[in-house]
C-alpha cells in the first residue's frame, strides 16, 4: 500500500500540469485576437483577488490559532 500515494500524487501533478498548459495556451490564444488590454486587465484583477484571498486566509488562520492558544513563537 505504500505505492498508492506515489501513484495518486503523480497523477495529480500530471493532470494539473496538463490542465495548466491548456489553460495558459487558451488564454494566450485569446489575447492574440486583439483583446490584449482586456486580457491583461483581467489577469491583473485575478492576481490581486488571489493575493487578497491568500492574505485573508493567512490572517484568519493566525487569529484562530491565537484564539485556540497555539504557540506561534519561533524558538
């Protein structure tokens, strides 16, 4: 049973890699059609939303761990 996580992780990496390749290729092809400014604006907006969501999740995790009394100090 030690091979199961290796196979599942390999499949996940392969599937996500293929999906990311085709997603990037599709968006690049859409940008070549002359909508370059709109695609760039959408990309920047999505990146900003992702960064804000990442910060929010980190802050919520930090506050929740403090409320539960977890020790977050470095040694």
